[in-house]
C-alpha cells in the first residue's frame, strides 16, 4: 500500500514499491493532496487497481467518497458528496463620508474663509444654528463627500 494506506494511480493494490506508484505518492505529497478513493475502481480476473481518483487538499469540504460498481463493465464509478456551503454574503450599500482625499490643512483654510456674518447677525438661536450648519456642511461636503459604500450581510445559500 502507498503512504497513508491508500493505493496510488493505477497501481495494483498492495504494490507500494513500484517506481510509478512512489512518484505519484510524491506528487500528491508535494501539493499537500490526499487521494480519497481507497477501493479498486477497475477489477479484472488478474488485477485490482485504482485508476480513478478524487484528490483534494480540503477534506473538510466533503462528506463522503466512494466507489460504485455499475455492473456493466470492469470499471466502477467514483463519487464524492460535498458538504453544504455556508451562507454567502449579499451586497448591501450604505452612504458614508469618504475621507480618502481629505486634507486637514485645506479643510482648516476653507473653514477660516467662511463668512460667519449670517450666523453672528441672527437674533434667534435656532436660525443661527441653521446658518452655522449650512456653512459648515458646505465645506465638509467638499472635503469629505458622501459616497455609496458596499457592505455585506448574510443571505440564504440557494445552491444547498
């Protein structure tokens, strides 16, 4: 048997000394792959070999591996069943300020150049606050504009 008790590519069962079998096992090992089919996939009167393979480096993604005898030839069918995938993320968009091109020196200069007379000349505090907000957000919108940003959330997996 090959390393791990699994016969390699078209090697007769129990023949781990064959040069091709050793090379195949070395190839699997070098790519961190595991050969999951352990039963012969071709059976004749004179030989039993595994000529069909399912190799992976993520055994945790699969439930079962196996060989089904179809009865119509000396060649069997190999199969695997994959575990159910986790829910994928669905895209959602939100609005947020982008500070990607924000320059604090330029922002301070623009704030310093605001004409505050509309704010200072108001008799009513609510009116003054409205003028203040309008003046500030005019500058803020230039330096940190609102952008639509993609975020994710769970969505049901439709592929099972």
